[in-house]
């Protein structure tokens, strides 16, 4: 990645995005100040790598703009996407806890800006107050809860319910956003299919049904939510 500017020069707009993070916003002021003082703002071009599977941990990241994909890239160039992170989602904390390698490839889906808290600085921040590990644990546990829920959905729920829940997760930034989410999602049918282990044709058919019900509107490269309440209802299994 190309380093652009240190966090001391973070723009007011970027700071507002960061404070919109449910996790960051809940940190004590001293912890927030330590994170800001030790982080760097980095820009990525579309397709640029954040880290590779197997890399050693280099700290944690927050998406300030754009989007980051997580998955694997085969030698043929074919990509498998398991998740998509947008502002103001944090990522990279798994390797911090076990000292292991990165579990997935991560790359910029579009031109993006990230806040990077390097491992050496994060380690010092945590050593200064070990109670802060509990706050980092909140990031990890939230993702574990979501992963277990998605695994259960894959086994038990029909594709329509899984798609509706996926759209809700994307709207809410997987629970990372404090502010009310936007009603538009920039995610292609192909990406949705990869994330849900469904064919693009199946995703297209399911979206068409939701559109006919007046719940969503399909757009080029994305989906607009017209009725969030009914989308929530569609995400519930039928009795």
C-alpha cells in the first residue's frame, strides 16, 4: 500500500467517519487519542492489496472510504469473496490475538482510504493499559457471533432469507455503524453470489422477487433498499 498521510493530518470528514464506528466511538477518550496519535491514513487504488493470506500481522485497519474485499485469489486470477468491509468497519484483529498469520487475502474493491494502526504501536497502547484488550476483544467477538450466525444460516435457511440477511448486514456494516445506514448498497450480484455460495442466476432471481414485492430496487452494480421494515421481515424464516 502507498502511505499517504499520518493520522495527525486526518481530515475532519475522515474523523467524522471514524467516530461513526460503534467500536471506536465507545472507547474511552484516552484510548481514542492513543489510536489517533499512532495511526496513519493510507490510500489504495482499486485492486491494490492490503495483505495476503499467510502474511504476519502488521496491525489493524479501519475503512474510511471505499471498500475492502476478503477472500482468496487463485493462481488463475479467479477470486472467491467471503466478506466486504466498508466505512467505518475495522478489520485485522484476528491475527493480533493468536499471533498467527492473516487468514484471508484483503484488497481494495475500489479506490479506498484506510486508517492503519501498526502492530508495534498497538502493542504499546495495549501494554500501557492491559484492560484495553477487552475492548479489542469486542471486535473479535462480534465477528465470531456473525460468523456462527452465517454458518447456521447456510445450513438451515432458504436462499431468500440468507440474501435478505446479507443485505441487512451490509447496510449495517455488520453492526459497526452507529449512524443510520444508507439505503443504497454498492454490491454486484456476482459478489452477493460469492458471499452466499449461490449462483449469480439464483441471486438475480431472488432480487427480482424482492423487487416485485417493492422491497428493493436493483441498480447497476448495486441495490437500493426501498422498505427496510419489510426487508427485515423477509430475513425471518417462515413458520
